[in-house]
């Protein structure tokens, strides 16, 4: 014998489903709102803790390059000479060495890197009149005093400021719901790469 639900029973079931669907929609909207707020906070904090300005390496009163760094990367910016076809420029990135120049001429830069990089995720581009070299640090969180060995090292005070900024970047990355942009260190700043057992895996 077939069983039939009464109109009242069917109505109650339908009402219950409507309520569940409404609660699910509210939960989804709340999740999307919290996710959006969290993403906005991460963006704001990343901007606050980004390098304020590039470091400049000058030799014989001539600017050789500018550079900056984050927890994961080092960026080198080289002003290009005029009237040279873009295809004439080259950049060779090895794990511990970099060479930059114009084909058929002595290299403009030919130096060992301060620390090893990941060559498979390092690259270079030409942007208007600038060569941008993007170096992916092999050791995330390591503070570089210069992109290359023996050239343009930061003074101890500036190097300490860099280390503090990278340490705050690490705190911000591992605790995205908090604002570390105004945090201060008393005494020496710890090493962002090794502090408290090192950077968490997957970060």
C-alpha cells in the first residue's frame, strides 16, 4: 500500500527545508563577508610592511642598481641605456651567481649572489627603461645585506631595520588577523628565518 503525506505534513517539511536553506544562505553571506574583510586586512598590512623605498648602490658617483626585498624575494632594478634594442640585453641567473649586460660587450654585472636563489622561480623582465630582476630566495626569511657579494652592502643600522621589517612581515603572514605594522622590538631583532623554530612549513 502506498503511503501519502497529508498536506499539513508536506507543508511542515517544506517550511523546515526553507528555514535550513535560509540559514545556509546567511552562513554563506557571513563567510563571504569575513573572508572579504580578512583579505582586505591582509592587503592593507602587506602594503604597510612593504619596503618604503629602494636601496641604491652608487659607485664612482654613478647609480649601478636599486633593490629591495621581502620575506621571499629580492628585486633588482637596473636603468637601461638608451638606443639599445631590447633583444640585446641579457640576464643569466644561477643559484649563486648573476650576470647582466649587453650582448657583445663586457658584462655590466658579473657577481656572486649574497645567498642562493631558486632559479626555476627567478626571472627578469624589461619594463620601459628598466630591467627588473626577480630573485626567489632559497631560504625564505633570510635578510640580505645586498643582492651581490662585496657590492653596496647595507650599513648595520639599515640592515637591522630590514631585519625588523621582515620579522614583522613574518608575524603578519603567520597571524593574518592582527596588525603588526606598529610593533616595536626592544633590543636586537631575532632572525626572521630561524626565530621560534623557523618559518612554518607551507608558509
